[in-house]
């Protein structure tokens, strides 16, 4: 059993980094009461890393096959996550909800891709930047949203 872990330590490390970074982003989403949390972001990140690792193995197995392009797998991850993100966007009244969730899932897949390729610095830096965007911009947005709500309520009162 120990030999299994030693032989696969690079895969375990890549997947684990992807999961941990996805969980960090998901934890922030939970703290602000959003739909997609730790499990969703961890799965998206790990899934993207898994597909990249598979594409690396396939590129070794099919190195001599004409027309085989493992980069297609990475591009299809991005397309697939786009569909997942689109499913998280809903229209409530005159407002779109879930756009940040969709964007977060999309960038979390990118972080998983980076971890899958073993680009740990890029994955970690990207995670920190995403968390900065979510946390700092959320603090900056709150006063703007209150001003916007007041403005909207005032214009509705004038029209009535």
C-alpha cells in the first residue's frame, strides 16, 4: 500500500492542492451565504486537475498518433464549466443572480487546471487573488449597493 502512495505521490499532490485551493474559495462563498460552497468548488477544481492529469497520461500513450492533441481536454474543461456556470445564473425579477458564482466556478476550474499541470505557484497565487476579489471587493461593493438601492427606491417612489 505504501508503494502505491509513493508511486502516485505526484498525482496525489496535484489533486490535493486542487482540492484545498477549491475549498478555500468555497469557504469564502459559504461565509457570504452563496449557493456554491466548499464541496462544489473543491469538486470543480479537483475535476479540472483530474482531466489535466488524464490528458498528460494520454499524451504519453498516444504520442505517435497523428491528430491527437491533449490540449483539447483543457479547452473542453473551460467549455464544460461554462455550461455549469450558466446553470447557476438565474433571473429574479429584474436582477440576475449567480454571475459571481459562475465566474468563481470558472476561475476555480482554471486553478484546478494549473494544479493538474503541477503549476502550484500559479494555482496558489490565483487562489489568493480570487479570495482578494471576493473579500475586498465585497467590502467595497456594500456601500455602493446601499447607495444604488436608495436611488432605485427613490426613483420608484417618484414614478408612483
